[in-house]
C-alpha cells in the first residue's frame, strides 16, 4: 500500500474518531445533571449570577421573629464555597443585579422596601420604603420581584395587591420616580424588553400577563396564559416569546411576546415556580417547588430532557450561558427547617 493511501486512511480514521468524540460531547452536554449542593441555612429565596466574578449571590430572608435579619451570601460559582456573607438589617427575598456597576437590589417583601447594596463590599448604599398609606383594612402593596434597566439606571418592582402596582425607582439615587397604578390583580413576575420600552408582568389574580409601556406607565395589552397560578415570566429573546410558569397547573405557557398568542403548553412539575433560559445551550430550567425537582426542557421542541431532584422546595434559578451552568435555591419547609435538602444551593452542569 502506498504512503498516499495510508495517509488518506489515517485521515479518515481520525475523522471518524473526532466525529465520535464530538457525538459523545454533544450527548454529554445535552444531559445536564446535579454536580454540587451546599447548605447555607437561613431561608433562601432568589439567586443571581455575577459573570465577572464567577459567583452567585443568594437572598436569605433569615429566620422568623423580631430579631431575625437577612443576609446576602456570595458563593463561588464553581465550588459553591461561601466567599462572603453580607448581613442585613432587613430581610432579603427578591434580587436584581446591575452588572455595569456591581450594584445589587434587594427586595424586602415583609419590610416593604427596596435596598441597594455594593455587591463587592456589602455596603448598603440606600434603602427606599415602598410602603404607602391605605384606607380601612386595605394592605399596602407587597414588593415581590425587581428588574433592572441598566441603561436608564432604573429598577422596576412589582407591588402585589388588587389592583397592583409597579414602582419605578432611580437606581443611583434610590428615589421613587413613578408608580404605575392599576396594573392588574396581584402582579408578581416581571420581565423587561431589550429596548426597555415594555414590561411584562404576570397577574396572579387572573392568570394573565399585562404589558406595560415604561414611558407612560399604561397597560397597553393583556394576554391570557392558559395556566393556573401564573407566577413568573421570562423573555426568550431569541424567539420573542414569553415563558410563564403556572404554579397551580404544573405547566409552562409559551406566548408570542407581541400578540400574546399561546404557542405551546408544556408539562412541568408540581408547583412550577421559576424559569430561566440558557440561550447558548437552548435549554429552559423550571423549578418545581412542590415536586422538589427542576425540569430541563429543550427551548425549541419543548421536550423535557431531564427531571432533576435538587432539594426540598426549588425556588429560584440562575444561569450562566458561557459555562452552561445553572444554580437553584431550595427552600426548607416551615415544618422541617433543618432538613438536609432544605435551604441549599444546587449547581447543575
């Protein structure tokens, strides 16, 4: 056999080997699994990822009682080792992160406040009370989730009441710029369009999504979701679709973000609560609070690829598309606050 033929055969063999290797890598990448878990204690709620420092920031609402306070945990994104613990005078439930200036916004639902923190030092930069005067037995709207418009240095916060509100906060000065009134019954989840002109908020009171113009504060459209207990919403920017979790029906609704047309109804798990998207891997992660699982769903076909047991009550999920990692907070139950799989953070690779 001449040397040219040997060379061609060696190239062919190498090509086959590379193809097999690529196939194995692709198969490996298409099957996310639980890699690490760390118990932090406290009472864990939202989680956000800071790509510049490869860390996750976790909201801890602390225990119950007058003397209890919250914390912000800063964890290594790879090992889940605690890098810093920033104690708060307030309680921490919702989180929003401005990566341009490393400013963390903390929603204190029970204290009816928004707190700004330097995410590097833990210094509290300002606190804004969102409590408002009410008449009779009416309660002040409860702040739940926040979303950051880094370009305009704005923070939007949902206020759960009927009718509900959305607060508009100057993120630098921590002053109230506006209050969007009469958004709808019990606005909970929140997503912001790329151009900052539209807010999408789930209305837990009627299972709709309200579309709010951020300049006028007016509700310009409402969409039926088809789920029960519409709780959180995420924008799939590649497909211009809204992803809405139905806590009561264990479903994920997929809507056209312009028309509100229901495109898909995806089975999730009991108590479907939060949803995040990995645009690089084209995967969705849905936390199923009652089931104790996270559904990993193909973002194109909406096929469920994996159902991962992560902890007692999976709550919030954050994603790093570059490393294809996801992190989930798992809250403990009131009946069993010291459970091994409660108040943990789980790393999914």
